C-alpha cells in the first residue's frame, strides 16, 4: 500500500514513524503519486497519552498546536493515515472530500484522553519511595530539570500545560525525525494550484512540503461533513494555552514529567532504556539493549533490558537510533543521580 515502504532496519517494540506513514498515505495513496513514496525511517516512541490533551502543542517536534479544533484535525489526519479511506479525485468544489472518518467517535476519544491522568508509583508492588532521598532529589530537579519540564498536578482535571521546545542542535539528540519532517517535499499531482487548507492558505506548487498535502486532505474531509465537524469540535473543546503554527519546527518537545517512571525507554526515539542511563554522559549509555520486556528495572527506573522471548535488539549505531544529546544532569555524582531518580518516582 502507498503508506508502506521498505525499511533498512526494524523499528522494534513500541516505536513507529507516524509522520512517515502519514506522509506516504497523503502523498502517495490519496493522490496516486507513487514517486512520492519515502521510507518511514525515523521511528519514535509512542508518547504517553495522559496530559497530552492539556498541552499547548503535541507531536515530538511540537508541530501541532492543541488549541481550538487542533485535536480534531490531528485525529482526522491519524484516522485517515491508519488505513482510513478518502476520495480526493472527485471534483467536489467546496463540498470537501468524502471519507471514512467517524467524527463522533473522534470527539468521544478526545474526551477520554483529556480525562486521563498519569499513574502513581505503586509502592505496594515496586517498593517504598525514600522520602529523604526524594527530598534531596527535588532540589536537584529544580536545578537540573524544571526549566524545561514544568511540574504538573495530575489531580487538576483542567490543568493547562506548556511544552518547552528546544532547538534540535541545542538538545543534541538524534535529528532524523525532526529533519525528515522539514525536508519532506512531494509532487502535488492534481492538487497543484489548490489551496493548502482547501479553501484558505497558500496555493500549492508542483513541488510542495508534504505536510501541505496532509493538511489539505484533513481539511477536505472535515468540510465534507460540516455539521459533524462542528459538533465534534464543540464536543471535544477544552481550554489550553494557545500556540502559533511554526512553519519550521526544528525542535524537540520537553513535556511535564508526571508518570515519567512508567514511560521507558527515553528520548523521543526510545534510545535510552532507563532514567539512570539518561543521566549518564552519552559515552557511558548502553549502545545496545533489548526491548519488549514488560518488566521494570526498579533500581535505575526503566526497562529490564535482558533478552527474552519476542524481544528485539535496539542498536543505537543505526540511523535514527542515536542516543546522544540531552546532557542535562549528566554531571551529577552517582549519589545525586540516585536521589534524583527517587524524586522522579514521585511525579
């Protein structure tokens, strides 16, 4: 199918190049341009869902503002890309494109996501948190982490959160995901001369940023069902901080760290198995480890990386899998690292 392309290496457990698949769906399958196919070779970890609907932006590169109808259009895009159907070949004038999108279902899902809150460290299962060490770790968090990762109250149902967008060069982590998004351009085919947002925005030229094709498809699907679209947008509306659309999102997003203990592996591409490893200089981080285990490393807070049935090897030397960068906190002493880990268990 158009959204598929041969990969040089497997993404492995818990990762997917969602943008790569979405771009192929819009640029190849929806408009019938096979020459636009690109390998989805920048897999990222599935982000946590709790607090996502409360943030001002989503996606690892912070490219999608979350205010107003933003979540609905993001979910229209996802519904289309995950084996949805849309007919963009018929000349529908201003009536949009017929599609298989379930608008009522999207609104319901978005409300479920908004109501989620992060899990708390289960002391009865994973062991008690040392309050003494966590107290020292809290001071370290304020010094090392808080400038990018604001604290969030999981019990505030209407919390409004802001992500910190750090330039790729500054954070130093693997750039492929962000770079693929920026570099992707496609032949616009019969959409040449059409407006990016279907009835608004710039006119698409013969070669256009692939994201323009995605936006056009989502807007066209929404306009074909105006009543359902408005209803869904109102049903799943939640107040969040407003953020402008960035035409050049050369960033990675730092989110609040509530529930961070339960979301290994770390960094946007899942290249670091434990929080302890993340606090080590990059030269000391594991170069290879196994993923797929459902067991935790409770001491170092992250994945149990032992090989097991069904596990896959994560090799950080492969393109897109780099585990460098994010040098924040890497100069801590070992006792300080363990104190900070203890505090992170409480978030």
